[in-house]
C-alpha cells in the first residue's frame, strides 16, 4: 500500500471545534503517523455564525503546527485547506478570503447541512463550478438528499463535483445506512476521496489506516490506493506542490 493521505480533518489548534491546543494537535498527528498517514490537508471549518475565525489567525495557527510537526515528524507534510459551508456567500468568499481552497489548489471542500434539498446542493455545486473551482462534497454520506439517491450522487459527479466520505462511515461507525451508501459509491466508482474528519483524540479520532485496510480487503489494493493516495495527490499537483 502506498503512503496514506488524509484530506479532511480539524487539527489546526484553537480555530474551530477541532484540536483545542497545539498539544492535542500533536497527539492527533502522532495517531496519524502511526496509522501510516504521511500527507494531510487540514480543513478548519468556515461557517456563518458558527466558525468565522479570521483567515490570518487560521494561517498563523497552522504555521505553528506545521513548524512543530517538522521537528516531531519530518517525513510528514501538512497543507492548509478549509471546510466551507454552503450557507456562506460562496462567490464572495472564493474571490476575497485567503486559504479557502485545498492546499492552494482549485479544489474546494464544500459542506452542507443534513437536511439540505437536492436543489440547494445542486445550486451550490454549480456556484462553485461557475467560479472556476472544483467542489469536493464533504462527508456526502450525511445528507438525506444524496443518501436516498445514488442516482443524484452520480448526477453531481457528472456536473463536475467530487465526493468525499468519512472513514468512520465506511467502517460502519456512523450509521448502517451510511456504510451501505459508501459501499454503493465504491461499487459504482463514484467515490473520490476518504477523510478522517477527526476532531480530537477521544471521540472523533484519526482512523485512516483501518479504513484503507478495510477498503483494500473489500475492493482490492489498487482501488484503495486510488482513493487514499492517487486522487488526493491530484490536489497537490493542481496546487503545484509536487
């Protein structure tokens, strides 16, 4: 198995509901390293009335973590991204806010609320595409509109969106319905990325290694490498990082 990649986690200290401080961030990094993860795009929330930490502070906190990580885990590479909620003025944010794309690439991790309609999801995906960016729909297995219709999920991919699921959902630790939906996405070859969506070291932990092993067993190692390594590397190529 190639080195593993996490494209969705909350490890920048003190900027959202993820790691509270640098100590917890480093503990999460330790868990990731032991799991075989070597590249991580850290994706702090940006959501109206909930998580609106100024971009400057997010970047400063990320740099502190990145510097500490270089000393502790020199073989790991950290990149800054963002989990952008669809309730924001997407066009304005994409034009004006710094550090809102995945590692400075043209990819945007886009979050929705659980009950958002298919029409809302489709409109927001179109908004991001029309701004010249490629949306990655975060934890797509959480939304009623997508879970009840793999056909709608396929339509989103046809529009130009990529789909990301959380590793805990693949492993059946979210809901049985979410696990079944993830399996359908894999069988239909609709899944683009897997992320840990880890927030801490107790309840929402990094667990990429177990997910990669499970997918490799069920779908084959080549498929697992594609969604845990090859596809994420496309983001870094697009960003000019490799």
